[in-house]
C-alpha cells in the first residue's frame, strides 16, 4: 500500500494550541569522532537510568526543557523508537509537542522518521502516525525522500522533523542522503541548505493551514584540518580561537522556515549526551577553546496562508 493511498481523514484546522487527552535520511552509524560536536549518539537527549523509574511526564511551561531520560514510560509503552539508534529523537520532546498542538486522531507526519519514534509517540497518544525515510528501519516507515514527500497537499495536522546536522553521522549509503552534505563544505554549505530549503517547502505543502510544525536541530562545530589551523595561527589570533569551524545551522534553518511559516516559539532542549559526561571532552573544549553543544533548538512554527479568521465578539 502506498503512503498516499491511506485514508487520512480531514479535520478542521486547530484554533490554537490545545492539549490533547493523552532525524531524515536514515539515522544510523556512529559520530565522526573528535571532529564532530553535534553529539548525535544513541543517548542524545537523555541518559539511561537502568531500573530506576522515570519521572512522570508533565507539560513543560518554560522555554527551557529538560528530562532525565531519552524515553518516557506510559501505561502502553516503555520505549519509543530504538534507544540504540544513533540520532534518535528524545521521545519526550515529541510527547510535549503532540500534547500541546494536536488532538486525538490527528495525522502526525515525520518525513525523516529514523527509528520511528514519532510514530510510536503518536500512537501512544491516540494520534495517527505517518513516517517516511530514505532508508526505512522498520515496515511501518515508507521509503521516500523528504524533499519530495508522497502525500497530498494540506493533509497533515502536525509535522515533526529532526534533520541531519551536517555530516557528523553516517546515516545511509544512499548518495541522496542529506546527511552527506556538509554545512561547512567547499561550497559554503550551499548544497546542504538548498536541500533543507526543499524539505521545508515540502513540509509547508503537506501541512494543513492553521496547523503547526516543529523542527529539532543543533548547531555544529568541528576541528579544522591541522594544516589549515597551523597556517591561520601564524598570521592571526591564538590557535585555540581558530581551531574549528562553527556552523550556525539552527539560525539558518529558522530563517528559511520564516519564509513559509509564522514563528510560535523557540525552545532550548537541554542535552544529556554521553560525551557531555566525559571529562576528557570538557578538557579538550577548554584547552582548544571550543564549546560542546549543550542544547538543541526546537523551533515551533504555524502555517498561516489563508485570511485571518474574524475575532468573535
């Protein structure tokens, strides 16, 4: 059965954030090592607590979100997606979004579905989940490129996406994988950002008017090649200040989304990555004068194409 042949239903647009009752290309492989500090490891967004019970999920009320685990536990599930899947989105982040911006039976779309975390959270909250990926990791994820989503216009009630943060994770062998495009390559990141512009345009197309989407992303930093660092240090500032390349991916993607959507808010999601618990990484960050990524952006946007609704008096 093709994804676009599903009977998705068609509910009226949301009148605003209302609580319900309740990464892209294949995210596999391993971090690139010392060069990559976007830290997309298996525990990205949370750390394991073994047999200790996880705290009860509650709606976050500030723009600083934190939860001590990658996954939450509910009456129906103890795991969403795959905890060992490199680049897996913290399921509790998706839970927060769906509680605020969706209703039961809404169609939730993830065009870079990875290990299926979004689908699992949607089902847990009695929403309908539809996931796509270049390299599907399980049968209920459909093979598709996020730059050309096989879904009719204005069908999704909510879209969530966790895209690649440049090239630090080997997501897939597929040459079309956006994760193979360097946000700081010889082209200045042009290919990566052009690809992401197409993805964002597709999200706008499939999303219903007056409904919401969210993009979860981090900036990135990596070490320069030794020769480049040496040459720069001879004629410029101290080597520690030029030892790496910073990629403001979050700001760049936010600017692209503003061309299609109305910003609702920006959330900072605290990261509890395994690297952040290792003293040698902190020592390197201090000695080489760079920063480890301590948070992810969560950009929440609304599609508002039609005329504004009249205010009831």
